C-alpha cells in the first residue's frame, strides 16, 4: 500500500469518527452477555451488508457469530480482523461519574468493561477504511471480518479455527489497549488475542505471598 493510500485510510477514519462513536454507543447500550449477543451480531451483519460485504450469519454453527468477506480483483493478500461484542455480567454501568446501573436495569445486568463495544467498532472502522482505500487506489486483495461472540469465555475463535474459517488468511490484525505502559507493550498481545481453548488453573500456596511488597516499577502488583 502506497503512502497516499495509507493517508487516505487515515483520513477516512477522521472523516467518519462521529459515525464510529455513535456505533460504539449502540453496541455499548446493547451490552449483551456471552452467547446472547443477538442484537449486537444482527447490527454488525446489517452494517457489513450495507457496506458491500458478503456476510454469513451464524458462522461455525454459532448463532451470534458471523463471517464477512470483501474482495477486489484477483490475487493480493487475504487480511483478517474481528469484532468482539460480548459484555460482562454484573458490570452494568451508566454513563456517569459514580457507580450505578443503567436506567431500568439491575446492577447484576451485563455491561461493557474493556469495553468490547469500542474494540469491535474500532476494528470495523479500520476494516472500512481499508476497503475505501482499496477502492480508491485500486488495491487488490480480500478482507475477512469475523464476529467473535463470547470472547470472555474464549469460545468462538477456536470454533472458527477448527471449522476452517481461518484457512487461507495470510495475516490477522489484532489489537487491545493496555494500561501498564511502559511496563507492557503490544508484544504481549501477539498470542493473547488469538484463538485459544479455555483453561482452568489450580494454584496451591505453600507460603504467604509477598509480591505486593514489590517495587513500584514491577508489573506484578498490577
């Protein structure tokens, strides 16, 4: 991709930031927990189809998953990206400066904490910016965008992988913000955001913990 094409994509994001912000609010207010993201998944499917993507709803046999594809020309790389949109039970939060549930909901209802509403829309914004640049600058290639429900349960990505949905993808673009800079950087996410099976660990403490007494520069207390 040329410098002009890259700048075009960046300018697209700036031009459409109001829409991206509004879309984030839609998913944020849906705040559906794992495997119940029906409204969120339907919103993405509708949006992607309106943007010219071919979308398989319910991909991998998962009702709230999807797989969207856009190709331009023959050849070129196949680039994958994904949206996460599950919320966390017991984290219902109003847009306020104090802890309180959203109007009409229990504090035990689900809410976005990371928040996946913004992660998913951020990924969608990058995808649509890349598509616009491909059309403007006649760049050949394929974009594949996955809807990955139940991320907190590490559920959908292993299913998509096992059923062959990731086959033929040359590279994935994955991101997640971190709050521990400079103690952590994006390298830590090289595998964290990928497909994984859920693991359960058991720990047995032979002696009292002392790591909270570590220096402030240590990442362990965080």
